C-alpha cells in the first residue's frame, strides 16, 4: 500500500497552489486590508484585557484609570448620535 509522505517543501507548495486556486478572481488587496484592520482591533482588545488583568488581585480604589475613563466618555458621546439616528429612521 503506497504511503502519502510529503516533505515540508512539498506541503508548502501545495498550500500555496491551493490558496492561488481558492482566491483566484478575488480582490486580494481588499482582503489584506480587512485582515489588517481586524488584527488592529484584536490588538486593541488584547491590550485592554491585559490592562484590566494587570490590576487583578488588587482592590480598585478611587477614580478609574485615565485610559478607561477616556474610552467610556467616547462611548457615551457616540450613544446620543446613535439614538438620534434611530429616531430619525423610525420617523
């Protein structure tokens, strides 16, 4: 019975050829741009979680950290605009 052994070089070439067939006719530049944007969003989420985790085990006292306060203020500023657009859409 023949075995299907591939070397790392052959596996790499087969993946590249598979991707070429898969993405033929697609806008690769757009895909790369979207993936980079997603990576930036993931990096921001990881950074926020790491910041929150760095204070774990220590009691939080006083005001929230400046970076958290700034993000909360930005979110609150965006909410009224969204509420107004929802009201105008219903009318």
